[in-house]
């Protein structure tokens, strides 16, 4: 007991710092490693993205309990969530809000009876095709606009669904790599309380295809809506 007491006394500054850091990362801001390509081309495999955990709620540290509701996710937001159904942390884009009626036919989204528009010639960003050639388009619906990746050789069987109505307090989330994303098409709608934050920037990026060397151009890069 005396050994523990002496250790705490000698290291109280460090211990206080670590506790504050844990609380800060739990409730205010954190970073998240993206190990899969489900959000390509917006987020590359190996990106470390900044997660604003106070974007929607002020939560009790180390829990999902909301102490203060600040805002709700908007269509087009990139959100980080702890999914009970998927049993893992996911990074996806908000497509359907509570009350929306959403359908997809041939990878073309329709929301509340209005189809999104697509432009294939205006994308000039990341082309990370690896062994699966793809085409890239800019998807637009209202204020939402972002690039999506569509497989050339292996289109997803989930490129058609609906129409479905998003229940209250739930969201329809999709990955930008539409043919390579486990999202609402497989897991269903995601409850509001599972969404822990919003991401708009890359903190850092390591390239797994090149010995995890840093990608200098990705440091601080915005994740455009």
C-alpha cells in the first residue's frame, strides 16, 4: 500500500494529465484509423481521421450517454459510429434522415421522390483501383455533393433497394465506395445514439501499399461534403 501511495504521489501530474487526456478523447475529440476502403475515394485506406465528438452531443465521458444535445447529423455528413449490429466502429456518410423515403436503382439514389444527379467527367481526385478497376462520379443531391467509387468488374448486388422510409431517430448510412461497403443496405438503419461524432479532416495517413510510409499530401486534408 505504501509503495502505491508513493507512486501516486510522485506521478500525480502525469496521472492527472493521462486522465484528462482520456476524458478529452472520450467526450470531445479523437482520431480514428480507417483500415478498409468502404469510404474511397473520400477516405483512403490508412487515413487517420479527426473525429469531432462534440459535433452532435456533449456526452458523459466513456459512455454514450448524452448530457447535452447540440445538433443532429445532416445529409452528407461523414459520421463515426459504434454499431451494435455490425459489432464494430464504422465510418459512413449520412444519406437518409429520419422520415426520408430512400431508394436506389442501378446505384442511382432517389430521396423523397427526387433522384440525385451524377457527373463522371468532373472528378480529378484519388484513383485507388488496385485489383478492382473502378469509375468515379460526383453525386449531388441538394447541398450534398461528394465523389463515389463504382466497381467496373464486380458491381454490388446491393446496388438496388427500396423504397424504404427511415424511422424516427434513425439514419440511413452508405459508404462512398458503393460496391465495397457494408452499410445500411446490409445492417439496416443506424440509431442516432450510436453516432459518436463527425469527421471533416484527415489528421495523418500511412500508405499500407508502400511500407506504411506517410502520405504527405493527406496531412490535414479536408473531407469535402
